[in-house]
C-alpha cells in the first residue's frame, strides 16, 4: 500500500485530492496537513511514498516541507500543486527538491499518472524481492 501526505490549506482541494487518490486500490494512508508545522509533525512519524504540497499554506511554506522531505525522506515523490504562476515557481521548487510542479487549474488529473508510476515501481520491487 502506498502512503500519501497532502499538505494543502484549502478544504475543497484536500477533499478533491482525497477523492482522486482513493480511486486507487493501492493507496493506504492519506495523511493531511494545513500548515508547515503540522506537515513536519506528521513527517517526524511517517515516511510517505508521495507528498502533494501546496506552496501557500495557512502558516509556513510548502517549500519548507519540500526541503524537509528531501533531506529526511529522499525516496518520497514530491509533487507541488500550486495556483502560483508556474514559470515563477518551478525553478525554486525544483531547486529545493520537488520532483514535479503542477498547476491546480490544469494539471490536477496528472497526479493519477504519478500514482500509477509509483504503483508500478512498488510492484516491480515486490516481484524482485519476494
């Protein structure tokens, strides 16, 4: 089972993400946080397979969460999902370790593609290491 951390301060977006991710039978844990501090508290206990992170949080910054993840859980696939102008934030996000930067308005459904990639990778690992 894949574990997912959602770091997003919008209740509507969090609900949409949970619904989208629960379509996959292989998603187990979906933890969620609204602030950088809450996300870091989860990450002190959890080692998610994937994190979906908004940059603008109720308090703190999504970039701080990305930095923490890449230094403490480097295998985690980090997807930044933002409404900010993509050209302005892409380089900053990639520089601190994000794997992908997506626009909420256009790229939401691409998250399923990343989830499918993780599922395939996990299946291969299980087959290779019985």
